[in-house]
C-alpha cells in the first residue's frame, strides 16, 4: 500500500513539471512560466483557469435549459 502512495506522489510531480502556463495564456507577450516559477502557484493558476471554464460552461448550459428562459445576469 505504501508503494501506491509513492506512485501517486511521483505522478503528481511529473504532471506538475508539465504545467505550461504559456499554453493557458497564449495571448500574453511575456513568458508566464518565468513570471510564476513556483509549482504550487502554477497548480493554483491552472486550477483557477479550469474552474473558470467549468463555470462558463455551466452558465451557458443553464441559459440553454428550461430555467435559462429568464435572463441571467453575468457578473
């Protein structure tokens, strides 16, 4: 069982090294990876961007549903 925990940690480390913030923000003129070199910050930013996409999709789906017939304000 201990080996499984080590495998999870190793796979997270490998995945963290593969986080490329420049691919998340292609319209930026600067190297975003150099701006945020800390892996914890990269993980946080990647999570926030994923949450933003999920929220936008949820709102779009909500607008299309039967409850979306009323106008939904975007903030």
